C-alpha cells in the first residue's frame, strides 16, 4: 500500500539536490578552516598556563611545605632548570628567607631536578593511583601548611593521629566530620579551621590514608 507522502516533500528533495553542490563547497572550506584552527590551537598549546599544583612524586610534600609559602607553585611549574641551577635556586630562596633545614635540601633538589629539569623530561606520570589523589587533596586544601607526616607543626603529625585512633575502627567518621567542620580542643589550644571545600568522600579518603601513617 502506498502511503501518501507528506506535502512538499518532493520539492524539498529537489532542493536538497540543488544545494548539495553548494554544501560541498562550504564543507571543503569548513574543513580547511578547521585545519587552520587546529594548527593555531596546536601552536597556542605549546605555551599552556603553568599548572597551579606541583606534580605528585617523591618529595612533593616536603617541597610544597617549604617552597609554596611565599609564592604560588606556578613559580616552580613555569620554570625548567638544570640540576645545578635548581641547587643554586634553593640556596637563593634560603637567602631570601626560606626556612629549609640542611638535610631537607637534598630531597627537595632531587624532586625539582626530577620533575622540572630542563635537560631531562619528567618520568611518565604514574597511572592515577591512590597516592596521587591524596597528594592532590592535601595540596588543594593546604593541609601541609599545618601538618606533616612525622612532625608536629601547627596541628598534630599524621603519625600521631594514626597512633591515637589507628586501632579504633570506628573513629574515622568523627575525624572526617571534624576535618570538614573544623576542630579544637582535641590536640591542644590551636584550632583547625573548617575545610568547607572538602566533600565527605574526600574527607573520608584523607582520614583513611592518615590513619595508615606509621
Ligand atoms: C621566604 C620566601 C620564599 C620561599 C620560602 C621560597 N621562595 Fe622562591 N622566591 C621568593 C622571592 C621573593 C622570589 C623573587 C620574586 C618573585 O618572583 O616572586 C622567588 C622566586 C622564585 C623563582 C623564580 C620565579 C620566576 O618565575 O622567575 C623560583 C623558580 C622559585 N622562587 C622557586 C622556589 C623554590 C623551589 C622554593 C623552595 C626551595 C622557594 N622558591 C621558596 C621567595 C621565596
Ligand atoms: C590552619 C592549620 C590547619 C590546616 C590548614 C589543617 N589543619 Fe588539621 N589540624 C590543625 C590543628 C590545630 C588540629 C588540632 C585541632 C584540635 O585540637 O582539635 C588539627 C587536627 C587534625 C586532625 C585530627 C582530628 C581529630 O579528630 O583528632 C586531622 C586528621 C587533621 N587535622 C587533618 C587535616 C587535613 C587532612 C587537612 C587538609 C584537608 C588539615 N588537617 C588542614 C590545623 C590545621
């Protein structure tokens, strides 16, 4: 059975045939334009914005704690130096007032010379591992300005926290809540301000990691 075709369909069909040629031209030009745009884009991509956080890797926590205080991490991420120049840079920063113990220079230099070396590309980024996620969270929330793994700074060391709660499997939720809402009086007079930007899941992930520090 022949269904009646909707009115005007035939005319549209012819119109399409006529305009196909024209469309082809437009298409070709579009393709060329897109190619050009791609080239321009690729050139711009040669100079991307410097990353705002340091690449996760061995020594990153110490480097953040010592170097990302007077200025942002971009001072480092936009700079590629040789190992010797980084060594000189660290001395220079100490002269400018950076508080870096003599035995901390080597691990910081090792980190900088590994990830921001002009002469050697950084090692390929490890597949997004739990460690990277933790480093990102610690960086993004400035936790390391007040905490270190093995030394009390403004707040308790992560090892102290693990020692206090480690055996108590139910402690995590309460710690995660204090992490998000702020805490005072548990460890001393200094309060921890709320970390309002931290989701519950992120807080729990951080706490689980902290409680493993030995
Ligand atoms: C006591 C404050 C302080 C600390 C801590 C500090 N810096 Fe600096 N840094 C400065 C000042 C001041 C300058 C020069 C002015 C500017 O560029 O902001 C500077 C400049 C730099 C520059 C040059 C930036 C550029 O774009 O040319 C680099 C690289 C750098 N710092 C790396 C580091 C590293 C690595 C550490 C840790 C080892 C560190 N800084 C710790 C104060 C500090
Ligand atoms: C401005 C400083 C500061 C910052 C930033 C900070 N903390 Fe704290 N933190 C403290 C202080 C001080 C305490 C002790 C508070 C108390 O006695 O109740 C503390 C306590 C803690 C505790 C123990 C809580 C408990 O219930 O015993 C953990 C875990 C912790 N912080 C982790 C973190 C993490 C993770 C971050 C980043 C998301 C962070 N802190 C950011 C200062 C800080």
